[in-house]
């Protein structure tokens, strides 16, 4: 069996969804909307990269959870207990 090329992805022309394999129908419902694109070798040059810039990681310091402060805001009661729990 031939080895698949890992340097390509399939991108939906309608919604931008990315897949490693070609699919007939995208998760957005569009049919035959996938186009094969090459993935750049350097992730920093890829505009689709979701990684933080290298400089941003160097400036971030770890903070202990007990040192994290938050301002308490007044919560609105929706009258639905489960919704109140989910929304906080």
C-alpha cells in the first residue's frame, strides 16, 4: 500500500474545515467542496496556525492558582437551575 503524503490537507471551500482525508460531504453540509492544499514546512509561516507566536511564550510566567484573582460580578438568575449552573 502506498504511503500517504502528510504534507497535504483537504480544506472545505465553503467553511474552511480541514481534514487529512478527502470527504465527499463536509460537516457544514456542502458536497464536493474539498480542495487539496499543501501544508507549509514552517508552521510560523502558515496563516492557519493556531500556535502562539514564539515571543509570547517567553514572556508568560506561571502563576499559582491561589494567586489568581477575579472580580466578583453580580449573577443574573435565569430561573432555570441547570442553566444557572452552566453559565456560572
